[in-house]
C-alpha cells in the first residue's frame, strides 16, 4: 500500500502530516516513510532524525555527454542541435551556412538535460553519453522503529523522477506493508513519479487563493492516474471563507470515501512552528493539531483497510 501526501503548493503542511501519520501508523503496521521531495527533503526534521546520519548510497540515474576531442572536427552540429544551450563553441563559432571557422565544443553540465541528441547528431561519433551520479539515497532507522528513506538530488542535477522510483524500490525491499510518501510540491516530474503506482493520495491545502488554485492543478494529475483521494485543509481558520469554498468545491468533485472528500481540517497554531524548531513531532505535543491529526488518522485507517 502506497499512500502519497501531495499538495500542489509548497509549505502547506505535507511533511507535518506525513511525519505524524508515519508515527501513528507505525504503532500497528510495518511502515516505511519515504521523503520524495528530492530537491529539499525535510521529513527528517519533522521526525527529529537529523542527527541520525543514516546509510548513504550514491545513485546514478542520469547521463551526460563526454566529448572525444581526438574524433571531434569542430563542425558545431552538437552546439546547433542542443536545445538547452548546454554546449558552446570556444575558439570558434557554431556552424552556420557561411562560417567555416571551427572550434572546440564545451559542455556546461549544469544546463545539460542528458537528452542524448548531441550523441545522435555528431557525424564523427565523438560524443558518448556516460552515466553520472545525480543523487543519493539515505536510509535512517528511526527511533519509532520504521525506516526513513530519503532521496537527495545533487545540486544542478536532473533525474528527480528516476530517484523517486529508486526510493520506492528501496521501500519495497524493507518489507513494509505501508509506504507513506511525502511528495514534492507542484505537478512536475517528481510528483508524477510519487503518484505513479500509488494506491491513495491525501491532498493537503490551505485556505489561500494560490493553494486552492494549485490544489485544482494537482487534482488533474491525480485524476490522470485515477487515484482515490481525500482532502485535508490545513490552517483552515486563517480564512474560513476560502476554507468553506474549498469544502463546497470538494463536494462537487465526487462523494469520496468520506462522503465529502474532506478527510479533516487542521487549525492554525503558531506553536506548531515552535515544536518544529524544537524538533518535536506534532503527535508528541499537546497541541490541538495533534487531536485533529489523530482524527484524520482514524478516518484514514478505516478507509485504507475497509475491505480487509
Ligand atoms: S558534433 Fe561532434 S564533431 Fe561536431 S563539434 Fe560536436 S562533437 Fe565535434
Ligand atoms: S545531452 Fe542533450 S542537453 Fe545535454 S548537451 Fe547533449 S543535446 Fe544538450
């Protein structure tokens, strides 16, 4: 069972909810928490596991071109065809109809997307794509008894989606019955990779126009995968008017498992930020949010295992 916490907009409470649900589910199930926000993984902070360095494994899921200058004749075709502007010609000009000046192509690895076009077009066979380390997987055994599997994309690297696929494989190897996936914000490649092959999604939002708009966007991706989902409104009381609008909108988008598509609401509380800065998971506090999250957990437990 793979449960994804997604949102569209960043900073609306994905990691807070994912960490809390992981701790609560771990009391009765063998779980793995997976931090799929490979650009900025932060689940370790919410679980107070930052001092635990864990086991790091380098990961190679992308490739970059290597130019063999003995074969290159400086024709410039690779410069011309690279749509990302990742190769420039030094000591010469890119190939044009009138220019016969030949130079030396040079790769900017930070602009390269590893698409392989330059390798295909090079008439001299001077370019070969070679695998490069683009990230790492960190596995921490948490004090709650479950593994925390973190993906980390190296600066300037690409291939976030492939790293997430590897994270899920690692979680499968742990033999857990439930994977709790803390997704990246947005609707791009890492979000798609987290949602793919998953069984259920929780869409968390907050009552602001931008979060509501992003919720609608991420829902398009959820619907593409035909994934069952429920919605949680975090900080609902900062704007109860928009929170009501979200509830009404959710109701119009199908009955959902709860009959309303709203799994629960979490109140705004400044003390949540204090708890995070003190590295205290929310479900270990006495805040109102703890009770609200527990209520969400109970409903979710019933939904996920209702047929078993
Ligand atoms: S296409 Fe090949 S031969 Fe032409 S400049 Fe690029 S590497 Fe050199
Ligand atoms: S692999 Fe693609 S992005 Fe990278 S340099 Fe070649 S053509 Fe450009």
